[in-house]
C-alpha cells in the first residue's frame, strides 16, 4: 500500500489506516475471532497504522488489540491511541489522568510506547484546559519515551485553530470532514501546514452516510442530508458501483492528507477496502455524485459545547 509522510514526525503512514473503534463494538456486536483476524488482515495488506482509544468499547478495543498484536514485532505497526474521553459523557483531561491513561493503554495493548497519542474529542470540555494542563502532561509522557508524537482530535473544525494558535502539536486527526459530502478539512490544510502539523483524516463514509448500509441510531443527519445521500448511492448503483467505493477512493486521493482511518471488525470488508484503494477512481462518476451532493456540500452538525463550535 502507498504511504505518505506524516508532517515532520518522520513516520510514513499508509494512505488507508485501520480504525479499531469497530473492535469496541461501536457499530454492531462483533465476533471475537473475526475481530482479531481483521487486525491481522489489515497489517498483511499494509494498513499498518492502527488508531484506537480507551473510549472505544470503554477499553474493549485496546484490550482486544493487546491480544491481536501479541507476537507481532513492534516495528511492524504504528500505534495511536487517545485519552480524555472514557465514556459517552465521561471526560477527564486532568494531568493526573493523562499519566494514568497513557500507562493503562500501554498495559492493555502490551507495548512499551505509543507512536501517537491524541486528546480525544476536546470540544466537550473547556479547551483552555487542553492547552494549559493536558498537553503539557502529554509532553511529559513524550519526554519519558512513552509517547512519540502528540496531538488532538475532534469534530468541530475550529478546535484545531484554537489549540494551534496557543500550543504546538505534532499531529492532528479530523473525522467526517474530508468526504464526498464535506471537504472542510482541505480548507484548513494551508493553516495546518504553516504550523508544521501532520494531518490525519478519518471516516470516509461519514458513519455510513456514504454507504448502502442503514445509519446507526445516533446519526445526526437531517432528512434532507439522508435523502440526498440516498440519491447519490442509487446513482452509483445504477452505474454498477458501490458508493462506498467512490467515497473511500475520494478520501484517500488528497496527497496533503497523510492517511484516512476507517475501521471494521470484518476481514472481508478490510480486504475489499484495500482492493478499492488500489483501483483508479471513476472521475466522471465522481463529478456526477458531487453534483448530486452539491445542495448539502459541507453540511455539518454541532458536537460538544456550543461555544467550541463557533468558528469565531
């Protein structure tokens, strides 16, 4: 699989990376053997950056990765996890919890160090704490050799400017913002490059919005967004193409974004994605689909505290 450099970290990430949220059963109940096999298949196919969090399955994802990665040499994969979000409404970004969280993640996954550690969904808290307390504590873990690179992740786009205007970061992860429907991350690239930050994209399917699968109950898409995406999916189907294929190919095509993270606990699905990633994108179909999606281009929703969603 093709790789790209991640900012100034020296890491080379595969253009398609393995998101382990699926191992935490965030979308469906998973079969244990299938889930463990999905990790091995991803690594075999060159998807050797694994992204997880203690939030996924409230620890389940990290614990299962501990089993899946057992016996695999540490230099064969790049491992990223997060901290600060531990359940739906349980957040703790205190310095003390940072130190504990890093140690617990290392123990669960049976590794000596994390390649990347991100502050997870910071839009749910007072963001000044991230700058003044969380990141300094994470930098301490970095100095101790437990974490190689430090960053933040979340949904609203202005969280990245807020933090980077006040503190340096090695990397960042944005999700649902570089897809067929929403390309707001691309608009932020010049700013991120000026701050020398490694840019990671996630969720090419926008939580199933750009697939033929039913949306999860918690999806925030409005009726217009659902209907427009359904039309786009049907148009692809009429051309003999799964919209998910087009969505995945589009999200990995931008050379400015080091990787796109997406997850499944199904080995077959992972293999299919890797195959799609190797095929050329149908430019004509892409144009037609973007035309259909134009009325909802860059539609987004509010996540976390209202003041953390305000672009000003």
